């Protein structure tokens, strides 16, 4: 088997592999930087919760459209995800519950409701698709939608970069200069939900955050510079997508989980070999003179 | 006497209905350098938060004719993520918010001012350092540099020298003196009475209620300080509602 057969032939021969590849590259470009911000806001697990919260909306969209239509499921998921984010924000402000506690309650209820709705009408196959995604079944309209979401994400991040950084780093300062922090927090949550919806068909509700948080963790291990972290996150997410697809093709593995496992593998390598990683701990270099 | 920059009118701020600042009235004159002193739990930080509009008065009000961007505020334990990947220079440049805002260009001149501000607080050459690598004293210097860049007319400092080494404290007190010389209004919450006596011409002595407000020598009398301590420690779980004064 030549290098061409391994690395290019699957995409040259099959349209579904090409579409899956483009979808992965797009998802990586958008989700990587979003994941970096999620991590810096100490909301790593919030992304996971959010991806489950998207489920009932997507399920309703699925029932209404009668098939795995990304548009219907996307709109439903967007509404459900934002509702949970807003409701838990309101509850934590009005009661003694901290935001993470109210969020956990809402997303569990949301996940249960979503599975109920799917199992009410759909088959077990549908449930599997919703939970684990069908990246090889992505069609042209779905691809357009994913590409649009990625473009909007990158543009929006560029526009709100400064207030978003200020809001993550020193919210008190932003408040003191009248910087309207809550607006940027909300816009950011909107971007998170949008990207989860984009990942939804490809990776399913259980692993949609995989291309968000694993690349972000990898980036944090390699760099202490925010723009560099976002580039590393996007690049490692895209690389996971590409390598994962190739591996799943040749080894005949399920694509979604293989992509996430590839990202996990890169994460594992980073834990050892990154500048702040374990290798440095076992083989320390001598300290400097000054 | 010119018009005051901030007027407190019968200000009461409470937590769970217990007043932390109780019926406080008075004015801050433009260009004044005032220490807010008092024992623990006297409502000093609460007063600053009320002036910044972060706490809503239970009664009375805070009046001023300033824009939000005319205020520079350094909270006590600032809610700052010290592990955030941001450089010293970028942190100081946040102080250009008034001219650059959320989306505007940061002028070349602002970058030059930021470097100058860093030099003023004794951190020349630290521009590219990551803030996580700074000591507590150095980080406080960075926050003062940001305040310098903000070019605020009114500067509120909440316990700025707590857990800061002596040399940094001395350097930063020089910055405060410089602001005073520029004619800016500076209000600082302090618990070190020696510092108050040495550097601050005016003092507001607070023990939830006003004990004294005026020239430091008069306000910081031992009789006043004793009274302040006695009053701040009083906490009545079953206090009755405070009727408005007739």
C-alpha cells in the first residue's frame, strides 16, 4: 500500500469521505478556539452539559422534519440549548443555587426529555444516530450549514475578541468601565451552542464537545499565548478529524469515536511531550543562571 | 469652594437588611486625597462599591456628574484570573478602554503611554512577560500602571497595599501622590493608620456610621478611634427597623 493509498485515496474515491473531511476541518476551525475560551472561563464541563441540553430541541426538530434534517434539528437544538443556558442563569441569580448546580439539573432534565422524545417515535437506530452522530452521512446542505456556522463563529470571535478577553480575565474591570460584560457572555454562549449544533450530526450529542475540549486541553499544554493557543486548538482538531477519518476507513472502525479517540491520543502525547508535560518532570533540565 | 465631585446624601447600604453603611452624608471635593479608615466590618469597601454603583443603596443616594469612564476603580481582592494567558503590556493596555472601547483601534500613542506607565511603576522591560509569572507586588504594580493609563478623574482604591511588600507600597504611594499632584480625586480604603496619617490629608473615619470626616489630624483622634471600634463591633441580630429620621 502506497502513501497515496493510505492518505489520499479514500477521499479521492468516495464523495462521502470528502464531505466528512470538509465537515471535520470546518468543525475544528470553529470549535477549537471556542473550546479554548470555554476552558479559560473554567467552563470545560459546561460545554459537555450544554451538548446534552441541545438534545430535546434536536429531537423535536427530528420528529417535525421526519428525518435527520440538520436544519430542523439545528434550530430546535439552538432553541433548547439557549433556553437551558438562560434558565439556569436566571435560577442561579434568583435562588441560592450556584450556576453549575442549576445547570446540572437543567441539562439532566433536558437529556432525559430528549431521549424520551426520540424513543417515543423513532427507532433505536435513530437514537443511536442522535447520540453518536453519522459523520459519513453528511450531505451537501448539511455541509453548507456547518461551513456557515464556522464562518460566523470565526468572524464573531474576531469582532468581540477584546471584550471577551477582558470579560474572561477581569470581569470587575469591564464592569467598572461600563463594558457590558453580560452581553459578551451571552454572545459567547450563543457561539458555543451554534458550534455544538454543527457538531451534532457529525459526532452526536455525546461526543459533540470532543472536538472542542480535547484540542483546547492540547493547546493549553503547548502554549501560554492566547492567539497561539487558538491556532493550536484549531489545527489539532482538524488533524484529529483527518487522521481519525483515515484510521476509521482503513481499520473499519466507527468514524465519530475514532476521530475523538485520535484527539485523545494527541492529548495523551501532549501530556508527555508538551513543555509543561510529564517528560520534563521525569527528565528535568538544569535551572538557569538568572 | 468648588462644586463637589461626589455627594453622599443620607446613604444607607445594607446586607440582609443590616446596614453596612448607615445614614452617611457628605462630599468629596475635586482634587482631594481622602483615606477611608475604620475597623474591620466598618463598611469601607461597601462604601466604595456603592460609589461605583455595584451595590444599590437601601436608602439615600450617591450623586456625581461623572461618566463611568471618569472613574478608575481597583477592587480589593480583584476577581482576576491570574492564569489567563495575557501579557503584562496587554493587561496595561486594557486601561485605554476609554479611547479604544470594545472595538476601536488602540493608538500607537496608547502603546507608548502603556510603556511609560510600566516604567513609572518600576516594571520597565516586563512588557512581554506573562502575568502568571509575576509576584503579588509586581502584579499590583501592573494594575496601578493600568490605572495610570486609564487617566481617570476619580480614582478609588480598595485596600491597595494589603499583602504587598514595603518597597512596592512606598513606590505605589508615590504614584498616588502624583495623581494628587495632577489634581485628580483619590479615595483609598486603608487599614494602616500610620499610612493614613503620613500620606492622606483628608480622612473619612467610618464605623458603619460616620465618626468623622475632614483633616486627618482632627479625625484620627484617639477618642474617635475608640468610638469607631466600639461601634463597628456592634451587631444586633434582632435589631428593629430603622425609622426614617423626622
